C-alpha cells in the first residue's frame, strides 16, 4: 500500500491505471472469474474493502471516484503479487517446490484473481462512461 501511495504521485502511475491483462470476456469466464466473483460477493471477503462494496446504486457522478478506488486496490494486489513472487522464486531456488506451489496457488487466489476482476469491472465502468460522454455530446 505504501509503494502504491508513492507511485500515485509519479508520472509512471497514469499508464498503470489502464492495465488490461485479459480483455476477452470468454477467456475470463473460462478462467472461472464469474465463480470467483460469486464467492467474493457471498463470503466474508466482501467486507475487506468497504469502499468498493455495492450497498447502493452508484450514481454516474460517482463512477470516476469508484474507478480510482478500484485502480488503487488493483495496483495494491499487483504489488502484493510481485512481492510474493520474490518468495516463490526463493523457495524454488532452495528446492522447496511443494511450498512454492502452495504459495503460488494462494497468490493466484488472493492477488491475481482480484486484479482480473477489478480490471473486468473497470472495463464495464469505462464502457458506461463512454456511453454517458457520447450522450452528453449529442444533447
């Protein structure tokens, strides 16, 4: 989180706000992102980031702020994943392959899947914002 706060003040941060690893919705579905979303919404994980919880219908004017919060959470998960990868490589180097595999699986579930879900949600927000912008130009 501290590294993300530092990065937010640099020019390097802006390109990071538009990351998209998997743009294809069919591929997201194949990877089980919908199942992950269901589990996330119906378990205790929904309480981890109250700024991103959907307790009410979000107004169009709040979408940009919601997207910023989502981007910050996404980058926090990416940085945590990179941090975990250092330990995974150390365990592989030491020959502890099973331990490295377990850490990899936990890293996948706790960091990579949330990143993919946040990217999917950001794409949905971007589409909606594009539609709103086009409508405002036509009127």
